C-alpha cells in the first residue's frame, strides 16, 4: 500500500454546509481517480477561494491510500511526509549548549537538541508562561508594566500573544514537522491542514508548557527570570561564557541567540561586543479595527451563512514609493498593548481559538528603511521605533492608555470616533489625532493606500486606528556564516526573529531547527 495526494479538490461551501466534508472529498476523489479502491487518510491543505462571491469554494488537498499498482497505473502524485532521520553528530566535544530565549526559535532549537541527547540549558529573561500570563493580565487591568514579563518577554516569546498564527511564506519541509509537534503538544488538528492555521492565544499557553515539559523530560533545563547581560570570548573569538543578571557567570562553549525582535538592551550589548550586525528594513503603522460582521459581509457576501468561521483579509498597495499593506490579521480578535519599555507604547493583535470577538483587527503598515531612520548605524531602526513609541505613549497621557482615531478622522487630521466600533485595547484608550506621529511622507503613503484598499474591501474606510504598530519584525540583522554561526564566531548562533532571519512563529521555529541541526552535525556532548 502507498499514499498519494490529490490537489485542488473544489467543494462549494453551500454543498459542504452541515455535511461530512471528508465524505464529499472522498466521492470527488473516486471520480478523479476513476476507482473506488482508495481510502481517505487526511487533509493536507484546506483554503477558501472567495474570488467569486456567488460560488465560494473550499479548495482542498487530501492524502489517500491505495495499492501501489493503482498509484503507478494512474500516475498519481506520491505523498511523502518530512521526518528527521538519523543525524550524524560531529566530533567536537562540548558541554550542554546554552539557548538564550524561549520563544519559537529557542524552543524548537532546544526541542531538537534534546531529542538528540544534547541536554540544552534554556535561559529566559522573562517568566514561565503561567506566571507571565498573570503579569500580562495585571498590565491589561491596571497599566503596571513589568519590563521583563509582558507581551514581548517570557516563555513562548511574542508569538504566545499574537493569536498563534502559523501562516508563513517560506516553503520548507520542516514546516510540517513544526506543525506536527505543535499538534502533539495540544494544538487543534486543524493546524495540520488549514491554509491559514492558528492555535489561539488561549490554547498556546498549554502548548508552550507541554513543549517545555518534553524538553525537561529529555534532560534539558530551564532558567527563568534570567537575562543574559554579557558574553565572554577567548583569544580565538570563541564564546567561553555568559553573565546573567549582571552577576552570575556561566561557562559555555556553544550559545544560541534566540533573543526575539524586542530585546533592545541585548542588541546593544552584542553591538558593543563587536558582533557584526546591520540595520534592516521593517514596517510601522497602526492597528486597524473593524466590525467582524462587516468583514464577513465584504468577503463572503450572501454565502457568509454557509461558512462556519470568520473572514480574513490581506491587502497590499504600491501607489506611493513605499509599500503599504495589512498583515497579522486577527478575525474576532483584540488589539493588545505590546509595550515592553518604560515610556514607550506599542501594539499588536491577538485572538482566541474560537475567534468569536465582535471586532476584527489587522496591522496597517508602511515599509521603512535607513532613509527613514536618518542614520546608517546598525541600531538606528531601534531608535526609530523608540521615537514613535514615545509619541504614542505621550498621546495616552503617559500611562499606557492608547490613542485611537477613526480612519476618516485620520485622513482629515481631526479627532473623530466611530459610532459603531469600540476599541478593544487595554488598559484603556483615548480619542486623539494620530496623524502627526509619523513623518508627512509616511502619513501620505498610508493615506494613498486607502482608495485601493476600499475597492478591495468596501468597509475598510469604517475602520478605527490604534497607535502604534512598530514591532512588525526585527530592525536588526545579525550577520551569519553558511553554518548559521555568527560572522567571525564559530560557536555563537544567532537564531529566529532576533537574528533578522525570520518573521513569525513558523519561520522562527524552522530557523531554530536549522540551528539545532548545524550544532548536532558539528558537535558532540
């Protein structure tokens, strides 16, 4: 027996409504193959094609089982899943590798290393996910920011509070490995095949703690409330130790830097130590909220009643010389206060597994680079972020209350509110004119996209903005060699979003796996 895959099986949403979609897919597969001696195994991918409002369809790829002779005779596409085989370890003896950061890249690097007997030590500046969650809720309720335990810092990284979106543009077979591990650790089966999979911020806490427990079972160690504040090198430019919390020295001979995109003090420390880095482009803007019912109506029209989950959108415009786009869309979600520094206010979006909130939100952003930063300095992008976030903080009377404004008011540079949309950010919001936060060039670029976006989503102009979206990706790129080590340092491995080489949970996790593979092939414990 063998497995084969069929792609682009179209099932109208009206036909699927209230029916067993697996049975429908199997019947369509019988017709395609012209043979009933096949068995449904699993969905491989499921998406929605809403380009034709009168005939919205699920587009499905599915895996089936059949006799090898049938697969050969029908010239069917053989299905192969990604699995780690035997990785041959290197011959350079090391102690337990140290991983700085317990976000997606750090956790998946640690997971794979622990599976191959390397017993990693994971150092995380923030708290474990359970205690971290208490700090996040406290901040949302009363505005008391813990700068080491918040939306950015703590076990699970920033991704733990961003809906758990697993959409990625990378085409890497390791993605299926990541999805399978997440499913094994508690995420819903649907992440294995949904074209735009998400875990849900409420479920992610369980998933993250399960990954931690698996790593510990394999011999790994976690050190929370432990910030790397210095690194030491020998005369051969090999890392020989790190200092944590400014006082405790830990000897080590392999270090993975999985610091995330918001560890600004760590970037500054690494720069002073001579680690090769440069500024990189990223994007800034606002969170924009709409009523989810309006988004559903715009995207699905009269067929919305046949689709059991809320609609999404993704928009792009190049009217100006800057790219303007929406991303990180959270159906039925909330705008969240993603601040991590005193006197600075940043936003993000999240939603729970059921995505049942009244509002939808998305980042509405414009691309920026060193021409906007006003400097070629490697850390200029960080300072650019800080300037924006300080303005956003001051708009809210310097107590982490966020500034909000209707999109129509933004265009007119007037303080205007929406009559239908209540902003969701906590601990609170204040109506203000947000148009002056960015330069006139960036403001004009954002405004130039509205006509285009309105044509594609005819409720776009009803949106309400929250200031500001600044942590879209790392503003810093840490240079790496072909074996993923830092340029000039053979046993220091920059990893994930913090290295500038990933953006989002999936690409960060995959980068963590690649780093782990490189370490396994080079060293032995």
